[in-house]
C-alpha cells in the first residue's frame, strides 16, 4: 500500500524566513509520481509541481524549490523568503503508475504553514 | 480556459436526506475523480471515470454513494440517507489521460454538513 507522511502538522514563520516542508513516501512501485498542492483558506487545491520517479532533478520555480531524493524516499518543498500570501495548508501526494500515466492520488495529512508579518 | 467547477459550494442537510453534487471538469479532460476531505486530513480517493466509464471505486464508497458521468462530461455524486459521518468536503478533479505530465486539477469543492 502507498503512504505519504508529512510529519510537520503546523509550521509558523516570520515573513522573509525560509521554510522547508517535509514529505516522506512509501510505495512498492518502481514507477510513480509525486505532487505538491497548496490549499488556501478558500479550500481549492492548487497544483504546484509534479515529479516522475525516474527524474531526480531538483526544481526551482521562483521562490519555490523541491528536493527529490529516492534514496530516502523524500520529496521536500522549500519556500525562500516566505510571504504572508504563502500561508496555507500544503499537501504532498503520491500516485502509482497505470498504463504509463498516473491516476488516483494518495495524500499526506498536510502541513499548515502560517507566515506572520 | 475555465477550471473545474462544482455545485453547490455548500450544502446543509438533515440526517436521512439524499443529496446530489455536480462537477464540471475542464472541457477537454477525459478523466474525472472524486475525493473526500475531512477536517484536518488530506483528501481521500473515492472513485474515478475515464470518459463515461467508472473504472475504480474505493472501499470508502459505501452503497449509499453513487457516482455517474453519463455523457463523459459532467459528473454527479449522490449520497442517499445521509449520516453525520458524511459531513466533509467533496472534491472533484479532472485530468487529460495520455497527456505528457498528466496532472489532476481540482475544483473548489462542495462542503457538506449533515445535521
């Protein structure tokens, strides 16, 4: 069975601090997909990034960066110079491969990030 | 390009009543998913469709729940004889199967409260 663990339930930082959200996953599949989503107070899940298991390159997008390490089954997310608008619940998710594509997502419990001015 | 839409956004009902939710996916997307999210938890998979075919149902989907996607476009999720434990956010997502880097995009959700 697949499992995603986000050990940090809540994190509180002051604006402009860097913050890293941890994600550890378990799967028996050799091909799988990892995702991060953001859920602001409005409730809608906003897609941030997708990673394939065969692509371990780290990625940077503006103030966001992701560190994927298969050896430790981790897919951590770092926000640099955090802003108040980054306050939200962040979910890490895992999908096994089916027919060469991903399908149902298994989510972690989420990390509530609060950025204080 | 409009995103995934869901209706209603909020629903309050009394225990034992039936409720139906609607999801309109992104127009060209052939896959449609339903998830349920309770307070303080991540979303949990309920079921999904590829076009009009329902390909998988979770054990979470009891026989009081039924989902349809009759013409391969919008989908409905019906809960019969609602129970207080059904109170949750019901999320719909859609994706384009076969597309490189296929990704699920979510709607705003329907928040259900069963009194």
